[in-house]
C-alpha cells in the first residue's frame, strides 16, 4: 500500500494570543490583492486599461473591501447557505467563521468596477480587462489557503499523489466516530475543526494515528488543481494575450476570463468532493451549475467587445 501524505498543516501563521492570530486565509487575501495591484500598475504603465498607475491603489483597496470580501461573503450565503442566512442575517458579517464564494467575489468586483467607472466617467470594460488579468493570482492564493486549511478537498482516488485530510472526520459518513471511541478525551466528545488539531489530538493515545489512517480515504488535492488552472494558468494566458494583442477592443479580455474560468472550474469540479449538505442542481455541483452562466456572460462580453468595444489605442489618444 502507498503511504499517502497525511495533511496536518495549521491554518494559523502566527498566534500572538488566543484571540489575536494571523491566518493563512487572511494572508492569502492580502497577497492576492497586492499582486493584482502590481499587475494592474504594470499594465497601466504600458498604456493599457482605463486607470492610470496612480489610480490603481485606491481602486484595488475599495474593490477588495466592497467587491471581493462583501461580494464573496454575500455570494456564499445566498448560493450555498441561504437557509442559514435567512435564519440569522447577521451571520453575513461573521467572516471569521469562513465561507466565501468565488462566484460572489467575481460578481462583486464586476459591480464595484461598474460603479467606479460610472463615477469617474471611464470605460467599465477598460477597467475590467486589466482587473481580470490580475484576479487569477488572487484565486491562486485563495486555493492555496483552502489547501492549508484542509478544506474543499477532492474525491476519493488511488493516484500516487493522493492525500488524506483529517477534516474528513466532519463529513456525514464519519460523524458517527467520536474521540471517546478511540479512548481520546476531547471537549464535547467531538473532533477539532482543523487538521493539525485533529492529528495532535489522536497522537495522545498509542494507536490513535493508526486508527486515523484507517478511517480516512485517499483524495485528490483538488485545491491545488484549481489553484493551478483557475489561478496560475489563467493568469499566464490572460497576461500573454493582454501584452501581445494590445489593440484588442475593451471587453474581449473580460469575456475570455469568464469563459476560461468557467471551463476550468467545471472541469476540476469533477474531481472535487461535493460540499456537505448541498444538493446538486440538474446533476451538476453548485460550482458547475453557477459556472455555466459565466460562459454565457463571457460570450456576451466577447460580442460586445468585438462589435462596440473601444480600442485602447483610441482611448490613450484621448478619444471618448
């Protein structure tokens, strides 16, 4: 039998006190915004897009807050936890409990960009075409944080690079196993939330690790697949197109982002374990179902761009 990697990473980078901790998830968001900022400044200096280099900082700051964070959280509550949101609307602001939806974050960014463009009387799609180049880096960091947290892992597999995630103990099919069944004392007789805490707990009894290995199933590290496709590969494609075809009409690159993201997301979802308690729609996972609409949105952007989109060269020349 293969000795599969047992995930035991901590979600915390630095812990100053019980209440004050720096989490990888929060750090990933900061890094995503920062690298997106760098990309947008770089493109603006090349004369691409509607924003000037000195405008990018303010735009990214508020786009991060009102677009990604608020949109991502609201999207998660409406698309994946609607009953919980109706029962307790204030749970929307409990960001520390986790729960963000990439589809919601993308929608939030689009709406904030539209508002910003209207207010400053500049091209919405001109902003978007630079924004979508840097955004996949944010997705990459987010998926890496998902992996570190041991969440959103893949389906069962026997590939040599499969991994075991102790957080699987929270899945419905393993919830009948309690720490006391293994001779372990734990608060509430339930396993902790994170991999490293579970591993540390089971190590307190002689045969705890063996029992843990026996009940866990090898799974695809689908978070890494998504990071590679939706993040790194998508960034490389969009950046290459942006700098090579500088005279593409505004909106074309945005359309390409929506279509490629949806294709990558739908593909990887076939290897990702469906979220607990969330039923499929028309035989598709929620992620796949919502991504199909992104393809239609992307096609609309492409049609608009090629037919009516302003060309960057004209924009830089001062034409409206």
